[in-house]
C-alpha cells in the first residue's frame, strides 16, 4: 500500500504502527478476559511488595475492575512510564531475563489493558507529599495530574473492550466471568499467604483472607480442616517441593482442583501433571485428577518463564529431574507410614518392571484414623502390604523398633520370607477372609486381594508376551454403541495381548473368537464391554501404558473371586500366600484397601492386658 503524505508518494509499504494500535494488538494476547486483567494487576501489586490487595468488580469485571494495593507505589515520572509499552522496572539486561524473580518482566500489561478500556491509575510512593493520577481511554492519555492519594497504587479499569466490540462479544455471562475472577483471586491467595486479599464482586465479599504466617494457615483459611489431604515435603537436587495432595482414601484419592506454583508462579505444565499422575498410578488406576496444591521452588536460572503469552507456562532446564523429584515427593507422602527410603530407591531403580503399578512400593498404609472407638480405629489402621509396609506399620503399632532387615530393600523373594504366613480361620459373610498371625488379626477383602494378585501376575505376564487364550467353540457376536465399537476396533491388537481374538462383524457388532483363559466365558463379554467403556473414557494422549494398565486391572477384576463366593480353607490359604508375594498388596488396583488389621496391641489393650 502506498501512503500519500504531504504530496509525496511513499514507495515503502511498511510503516510503524501507532502506539495505541500496537498496544491493542499486544492486548490481544495479554488480555483475554476480565480475569486476565485481574491477574496482571494483582501480580503487579505483589511485585510492588503489597501486604494488602483489594479487588472490586462489577458485572463480571466488564463494567469495573479496581485493584488497590499498599505496595511501594510509583513516582510521577515512573507512573507515566508504566503505561508505556516495554517500560518495566523489573528487567534491565538480557542476563536478568535468564533468572526472573518477579511475576512481571515484559512491561506490557498496563499499556495493553489501558488500550482496551477506560483506565485510571492513581499512585503515591511511601513518604511522598502527593500522588499522581493518569487517565487513559482506549490507549490515549486523557489527563495526568498531581492528586492527593493514599500510599500505594489504585488501578481502575472500566468498560473493558468498549472500543473493541468484537472482543467484548466473546465474553461470557457476568456470572461466568465473576467465577473466573474469584477462582483466580483464590489461587493467587493460596500462592501468597503473607498477602491479605479481599475480593468484592457486585457488592458481595467473595474472597477474604487476612495476611497469614504460613501456607498451612492460609490453607486453613481457605479450605478449612482437610483430613483427606496429606502434606508433601521433598528436597532434592536443588528442587524443593511443598504442598498438600489428596490422600488415598477407600474410594481412591479425592478429585479436586490442581494448583501448581513454580517459583510462586501459577502454571500449567505437562511434565508436572504427568509426574502427579505417575505418583498416583502406583496405587490407583481410576482417578484422573486428584486434588493437589503444590509449590515447586528451584533456582530461577533453571526455569524459563518467558515462554508463554500470558506467562501461564514455564520451561524447565532439567525436565526429567523436576519430574522425578516431584513424583518421589508425592510417592513418599502417600506411602509415608511404612516405606523406608532405601526400599523406594531400589524400587525406582528396578528396570525390568513394566508399569508403575508393578513397582514394589507400598500404599494404602494410612495413619490412624481419629475415631474414638479403639477397635474401629485399629480396623481402619494400616493394611498389611509388602514387607516394608507390613513390618514398618505393624512393628510401629507394636511400639517396637523397625526390624533393621526391612531397610535392606527386600526383593520379592525376600519379602515372602520376611513375612510370616497368615493362617486363615474362615470367611465372614462369604466376602472377607479372617486370618491371624503373630502380629494380630487380619480381615482381608477376598475380591480386592485376588484382584491385586491377578493384576500383578497379568502385568508380569504381559512383559514376556501375551496371556493365554481359549478359543470358543461357537464365536459370540456382541453389539456395542457406535463410540464403544469404534474404540474397541482401535484396540484389537492391544486386546489380543490379553487373549481376546476379535473381528469386526459389520455395523456396530464384534465377533469374539477367543477369550483370555483366565476369564470365564460369561465374564469375557462383561469384561469387553467394560474395556470399551474404560478405553473410551481414557483421556487422549494418556498413552499405550495407561490403556494396558486399565485393561490389566479390568481383567484382574473380572477374573477374581467375587464377594459372596464361598471359599475352602485351602483356597484361602493359597490366596494369602499369593498375597504375601505380591508387591504393594495393601490396595487393589483401583485403590481400595485390601487388608484391615487389628493389631495385637489393640486387642490386648481392649482386654485391659496392657
Ligand atoms: N501496583 C503497582 N505498584 C507499583 N508499581 C507498579 C504497579 N503496577 C505496575 N507498576 C510499575 O509499572 C511497571 C509496568 O507494569 P506492567 O505490568 O505494564 O509491566 P511489568 O509488570 O513490568 O511486566 P509484565 O508486562 O510482564 O506484567 C512495572 O514494571 C512497575 O514498575
Ligand atoms: Mg505486570
């Protein structure tokens, strides 16, 4: 395009964008919705050392967003610079960029916001006689003057996107935008316990957290007492992990929000998500997103924060290291009652095991439940597990020192020799096996115990090839929903490893030619239907291991003895012997506990023998 300027035809087709337009373009990335404005303004206040931050919004932030802080404020000259593009106090050289210590660093937020709203900045530095007020509309400065003002900074953003109707149209209903804002303020409040936050939305107080002295205190302010979460603390290789994560309850870990802060910056990160998933997958396969609130600290030069337009992602220099430290931190916390560190290291180094589920770690060993009733408590206490958890938990309950042999990282063979066999006494309601050993009484859920045993065996078998299959005399034709049919078709090969021989029968039908030898024929159909559902429900990208793992668990579940199945004493004995040989046998593959124990100490105490 040729421009006509003062009678001269310019040949150049390129020209410099006016500042307001450049800022609007930048705003396209920085300011997506009211919540992004709130985020930028709160982060500025935090960077300015604020101890109190008050946020007020009207109409989901579309009409008004106001953020006031008691931070260091700006001088008149700084205030004028602050609203210009690429003006920042947080960065001077490219070396600084390699180790960012502040939340902001680009010098883009304020000019971007001011270019798409009616913007007012009022600020005063500590000890200054007066303050400065600047008004900007759609990027054009309307006024800048000296005013009286409290120390700190107030920024008001009115009529967001009023000059960009197309962007405004994309905003959601006020309630939805308000919800995003309160979620964001809560998240930042969690990340900055020392700062007091107040959010008022449409005249209602939505978040109010006075300054707290620790994460634990802030956590309590926000979430109350949460016995279903456990604390994570880990320090290794210059990386520190602290926070709270879902414990392994009877029904698996609780689902919930996943908050991850890296050097106090709230981020989303695939490596971190994967590490969390792996840590939990050792004990449970069902839960996709356990609640976590995690704080990861590492030297600022080991993480690049300048990789995402809204600074919501980071890049680690040593991705593998972060993954491993985090995974171990969570694994330690989940299994903390009975897993000596040595066992853990050996387990993690065992190279030949197929999936996380086969690592000889112990889980489901929960600390004592604060129920009043002693028997209730004893029953709810730890299950047996592999040797480490078993010895650790039971000897702790006996008030004895841990057997030193336990720390010697037993392999599977030694595990079996370390645990004395349990003697089955009988069944309770044809569902639970009652057994005794020197340490006390044990109540074993026969279905979940058998399920765990089979899961390990299946996993191991898959390592060396495929499961045995049995051909059907007459093939079965099964009908599926369209989605399930498509899913199954995509997994014929994988299912063949488990012993299923399947053919597409046209429409949404599948012909079953052979089934796994471990399954009864009538169970096979049910297992296949469940497999279709499970595989369809898998999040895309969760990978082949995850589907194998799910199928192994499913197969184990269908092949295992059921509740209400009467068992002979011999069968019970066999089951208990197998259980002794099974890694982390205290929880079933779905995360349910396998064994409840009533320890000798509890029994004696209840008979007043201590
Ligand atoms: N609440 C505040 N209190 C004191 N100074 C502030 C405040 N908000 C902004 N500033 C000053 O204005 C500058 C520009 O802010 P702006 O948010 O535009 O950029 P930034 O924070 O440096 O980087 P980023 O674009 O990554 O947020 C900041 O560097 C800071 O010096
Ligand atoms: Mg900023």
